[in-house]
C-alpha cells in the first residue's frame, strides 16, 4: 500500500502529459496487472522553446498555441481521477522569467496541476521509461535524450539511474542559436561543435570512467536521425559517427534550413534537425560513442511508470526522504517521535480540515527531515533545512513539491516566514499552512527529546481555528510546555490560524 493512499486497480486509467520544449505529448494508459498499457496518444508540435524571448518572456502566439493544445488534452483526460494524472513541464518553462504566470494559465486550460521538474529529474523519468521499454539487462546503459531546449545524459543499470546530467542545448534552441537566419555553413557548424563540446567536457571524463555497454537515443530527435540513416541505406543497426558525418555534409550542402531534403525526414522535423544532428555529433565525439540504438520511448512513458510507483511502495520520493535523513545524520529516534505525534494530530484534524489520505505524506516527510539543518548549525537550523530542501536533487519531487516541503520545514519553529507560503502555488498554500501548524505542535510537544508518554491529545480543527485540549494537571507539571503553547498562539496567527489551548480537568 502506498503512503499516498492513491492505490491503483486493474482497469483504472492513467494519463501523463509531457510539456516539452518542442512538442507537447499526452499518453493515456489502462492499468493492467502492475503495468500501464497505453491506449491513446495525442501530440502537438507547440515549439515552446522557440517562443521564449531573450528576456525570458513568452511570445503570445506560442502561449496561445500551448493553451489550445492543453485544452485538447484536458478534454481527453477530464474523466480520469486527478490522482492518476501527472503533467510535467521541462526546460522551456524552466527558462521563463515568469513560470508561475505561464503555469497558472496552463493549468486552467488543462484542468490539472502542472509540475516543473529539474533537468536531473527529467533524466530520471526518461531512464525509467526507456528501461521499462527495453529488454531487462544487468549491464549499464547510456541514454541520450535530445529535447527541444535541453539534452539529458543518463547512465544507469536496470531501472536505476547512476549518473544524470542535463545541458542547456536542445534541437530547437541550438538551431535558433547557431543558425539564426537559417544559413548552414561549415564555420557555424564548427562553432556549434565547440560550444556544445565545451558543455559536455564538464562530465565526459567521469562518464567514460564509469562506462556503459550500450547507448540508447530516446525521443523524437533520435528517432528522426535513425529514420534518415535507414532511409539513406547507411545502416539498419543503429547510428555511428560516420553516419552523422554524412548527415552533416548533406545539411551543409543544402546551405539553408528551408532547403533541407533528407529521405525520411518529416516537414515538421526539418526546421530543427540541424540542431539535433549537431548535438548528437558533439556527444559522439566527447563521449567516444561507437553506436547509438534508437528507442521511441521517452519521458512520458516514464511518468506513467512513476505514477504506478507512487501508488505502491516504489514511490521514489520515499527513498529520497530516507536518503536525505541519512546524509544529514538526522536523530531518527526524535524524528520518529515527532512524526508519530504529528500524525496523531493529523488524524484528528482530518475531518475538520478535509484532508485526503495523500496529504498525510507531506506531514510525515516533513517530520522525518525537519532537523536536517542541524548538520550545518543549531542557530537558524530551520532556515538551513529549508535551503537544503529547496535546492537539493530529490528524485521524484517536482520543483513545486520541493518548495512545498521546504516551506513546511522552514516554518516549523520560531516566527514563520509568511512570504514562503505566499510564494507557493495557490493549490498548496492552505495545505502548507495547516501541515506546518501540526508539525509545529508536534515539535513543541516533543521538545524533551526523550521517550516520554504524552497525555491524551484532543485536537479539533476547522476553517482557520485549532482547539487543542490537554489535561490541566499535565500542563501544571510541564510549565515550559505550557508557556511554549501560550507563545505559539502568536506564531500561529502569522499562518492565519487561531490556536486555543484548553486545560481540561479530566
């Protein structure tokens, strides 16, 4: 059973939307004996990366194209429960000056939240999808995914990535950058090789030292290059460096992007193929790749498998929290005491605050890592913890989810920084304040940091009010806690909550 409570049953529908820098994709699957079996695909070449201006603003025409596409996606998934849908945005949205403004409109069109993931999380999802789509192997694989705005390089074994890197070059962005007026020249090509190669050199030596047994190219660009190579009768068993040299020469012979004519190349892919070939050639050289096999599976399939994992004990977020607690030497006994108390309070608040089971995990995870900042300094350790959670690479978490967890943990002691909560997506703001309030009470009640039986706790929560009932005799025997609880009322007010402590006779 998942910690989220969002279990899957045979016949349930799942959906994954991939808001890529080049194309938007939607896949719908039916859950069948532990496997998401795809039953529908919808795709639209939005080219969002081409609409991002140098100042980070998004061209209105591209915004409209994105909204129109997402509205179509929204119609297709309207009948699927929200817990079984994930929409992921990637590099183009990461590059926007106002990503929240775009996301607000995107979510309205789609009818579902849209999560922004880091390049490394994007790589994890890509590898998850590719690994499930290929025959099982105990050998290491290198997966290269050339997107519209970024390219991910992942070495992994089985279903687990071992090394993940993301560089800010993609087929759309690179075509626009290196061939801005459409002219294809040898000098411009060499400049592309030099600049892309420089980015690859940051990790190429480490990758070569780790090693891998086969190289896989995933997504549309790799598929397009593989199709061209086959149609030119250069190879029927993958892409090699000499094949890329032939493609490069043909592109330079064309002279202009609008004159490109390669066998098997679609009219839709032609305007951005030069950037894709340039990236792949630079990757072959920097990483000493001998042969690349093409795989059509991409991040969207990985998102489906991630949804399956979240419904079981394979939720990668659980592993990330455990790893974080271990890395920062958390006092696990104290964390467990705080977690147990916090979850008792959650169960009592659940009805009045209309919590659903999946929201319990945020309190549980926050309790487990609320003291990670102590590894840096005792003073302001909640602030240090918030910084770590906000900026760490946490597998399974989107950027918005990391911000949510960071706000809860940073707000667990002292006067909470209301700005952190106000900066969250609207859908998280009330949840974050309420979860932070319960964590604050649990930490306060467990201040002794030793195994100690607490009195019966009675909590009632409704709207913006919390009523906490404790035995009067117990409060009299614990004057420090009683004083802390009185002071806590003013801190809760910062969260927009009224806390009343009731000293009961019984």
